[in-house]
C-alpha cells in the first residue's frame, strides 16, 4: 500500500468504485475508531482525507491575507442575552429585535461574534434595522461587513460616518449626510460653507438631503443660504428651505408670512349677552400667487378637500392655504396682536368674517383652521407655551391627532400626564388608534395606566368593531407598553373569562391565558410579548 497522500486517496477512490465488498479502504490512524461497517468507514476516512488535503493547500499567487479583526473595546452580552438574541433571529418575537439591539448598546454591550452573520444578513433586507445593528455590532461587525459587499451597508450606517473630512468628498450620500449632520452639531458655519462649495454640482435629491441637515444648529446665520434655496430647481429643495425658514421667527420669511396672516385674521371687540369680549375674525386668502408658492405653500396643500376631522366637512383649498400660512407664521405675531398669553388666546371665540348664511358651521370651520394652524406652528417652532395652551385649552375637540403631535414639544416631566389625559379623553373613539400611533414608547407610569385602561375597556366591549380595535391596540402596545404592565393585563384577561392554567411555547399565547376569539387571542399574544420583553431587558441589564 502506498503511504503517499495521493496514493492513499487513490486507494480510497478505487475502493469506492469497486465496492467495499471487493476492495477495502486502507486503514487510517486518524480515522474514528467507532466507525460502523466498511462503507461507513470508507466515507468517514474520505471526509478526513478531504479536509487534510484542503488544509495543506497553498493559496495561489497574488492573494493578500485578510487583516485580522480589531480588538473589541466593549464586553459581549451575557450568555442568557445571547441565547435570547439567537431565539429572536430564529423568528421568535422578531419584532423586538430593534429593542434588544438598542438596549444592548445602551448598556455598553455588543452582539456575540457567532451571531453577527445572521444579524448582518437580516439587516441586508431590512433597512430600518441598520442603525440599531451599527450601534451594537461592535468592531467585529464592521470588519465582517468589509469582507462581504452585501453587508457593506454597515460601514457608515451608524452615527459616526468614519473617515474624517474626506468622506464629504468621496463618501456615499448617506455617509455625507451623516458627516454634515455631525458637523452641523459642532460647527454649523463650516458645514454651511462645505455645502456651498459643492452645491452647484450636487443632484437635486442630494441637495434636499444635505439641506435637511440644517435643522441641527439652525440659526439666523443660515437665512441667506436658505433664501437662495427657495429659487432652486428642485421642488423638494425649495420645500425643505421653506420649512427651515419657517423655524426662524426673526427672518424675512417669517415677516412675509406674518403679513399674510394678518391679512386673514383680525381682532374685533364684540358685546354678547352684555359681555364685552375680543373675537378672532377669520377670512381665508382668496388667491394663490407666485410669492405664496415660492414660500412653500403649494396650490393644493396636503389635506385639500380631505375630511376635516370628527366634524366631517371637506377642507377646501382656501382653508388649506390659511392653515399653511398660520403654520409658518411666528407665534409671537398673535401675542402681539391680541396682547394676551397663549392660554387665553386659544380660548378666544372665533368667527368667520364673511358672515355666511350657515354662520354656525362657518364659525366652526374658521375655529378649526385657526387651532390647527396654531398647533402646526407650535410643533414647528417647538413652542412649549403654545403647545401647553392647546393641549389644556380644550379647544381642539375635533383634532386629537394634532394634539398628539404636540406632546413631543412638552418638557419630559409633563409629557406623560398630558398623553394619559389625551388617551382618556378619546377612549372609545375611533381616533384612539391614530392618537396612540403618534405617541412613541416607552409607555410607562400614568401613560401606561391609561393605555391599560383603554385596552381593558376595548376588551370588555363585545361588538365586532371593538374586537378589531382591541386587536390593533394590542399590536401597537406590544412594542411600546412597559413590560411591567403584563400582570395587570393578565388580570383583565382573567376577569373576561379568558384565563386558564397551562403553559405554552415561546412566541405563542401567554401562559395562563386562553384566547377567546380574535380579541382574546390578541390580548394573549400581547401578554406573551410583554413577558418576553421583560425577561429580555432583565438579561441585558446584567
């Protein structure tokens, strides 16, 4: 028998061709002793020889060795957290993956190296995951991304584009946006000049994306650049410039909008039932000119002829123009006009100045236009006093969604209670879902109490329409509601007769909860998700 590697391999090939009954494979010292019959031993030894041959093969010329992965500067998550991530990547409660990654990064931990390929592959098809992956993948994740072009999205996907100033000259659009955003945070003037130098060479979509970074560090110093952008060829560029100028109360743009607003709105003293009081008289603009279009008010603004809130009725172009003008007018224009604080202004009676036959309906439309315009202005200008006044004034009964948008303007200490009050106000109304969609998580404290109460109320309503509402509420709550709410929801399920002893596998109905119809099933799934998230966050904190 030949002892040369090629001879041993050839003898195994001969044994395979002739059959092990006619020719046995030569024994190998390295082969497993527990091999079964001759055929099994032949296959095991062939596999061993194949690995040995490949391991000893020299690389062909011109191949450069891959640089080793850099040393990690963050510890890996705990073994329990790693096992849960593996479970999530396998499809169990996959919707919590962003929260897992965010929590891991918040605790200064990284994803285990063995799970990075599966995680990077998932990010390849899900763009929304990429920023979360970038924050938790560690240095090994970026190193792997450089070895596979399909994972290259990770390079520059985080908050730091990497590469320094040369990224502005050579990077992708996303990398350049990230660079400009970071520079706007530290040196807005330098970022503005960098963009000015390349502005004429950038395609319109890139110009719009770069201009949007001016929201960071926005100041009066940017006004001239933004005014020039109002003449840009690109529609999105012009709109972005107009939206940014509307956030500069002392700008020429703001003065133009204030003049238009004062032409539509005036104060008038009236005596009603023996009481002297200031009224807000409103008349929407009658025409739309080039100046209005140049300043970002299109001929058909978003919402034109759309239903106008709970009260129904269309929103025509004149009302839509008025709302756009009000949304872009400095709120100080109204405190100057009325000489009152925001809390009193929003409660002033509003009337349609045209004196139409349907006066009551016209007055209601005028009031709605004013309040929505003020709400949009408060949101754009981040004006806490006006946001607080509109939320507490009780005047926007037809527009709870607009109120929900204002929650983000309030200070953190006020937001939770204001959101809870708003949810209680619209509970049982179809607007509840649209309001909750606008309230980001986490839902904790008094806000969580209000959400749990809304879920319980929806569960207790047996009509089919309410079953659908409950299902949608559960879908919203499973990622936003604080996991500590699970015991209270279990009590709701038990009270409704859906509780039963037993256990289930992860990702199915919650232990102790038996689904009863679509609503019961949705509630059980919500409880299971909250339990899963509770354990997940606990593991990541260790």
